[in-house]
C-alpha cells in the first residue's frame, strides 16, 4: 500500500490527487504531527514538508528511509529495494 501525506487540507489534497489521478491515498497533516514524527518537518510552523519517504514493512517497522526523493525515479528505486529484499 502506498500513502502520501501533505500539510494541505483534506479539500486541497482531494483536488490535487484528482487532478493528477493519483493511484494512492493522499492524507492531510495540517498540524504537522506526522511530518514532525517522520522528520519531514523541523518545526510545527514549517510551510511545506521535505520530500522524503519511508518503506514500512508489513510488520510496521521501517525497512528503509529515503532522505531525498526524485519523484521521477523514486518508485523504481523503492520497487528495486523491495525486490532485492525479497530475494534475500
């Protein structure tokens, strides 16, 4: 399962996800609770989140943190990591 999280409101995220036909859920974190917990924000008043991601395993544990993300190549990077892990 893929989830995205943004600091924008539910309404803005719904419109954004619809506009770009996202094949995943885009959650809202306007108070930055998740952003602060996962280091996408340094302060509660930070205007926008850092573009980072985490691969979280079925057991709920973080398998890998991606501190910098290139939106164009990141899906392939994560899929390769998952594939590599399942071959171990």
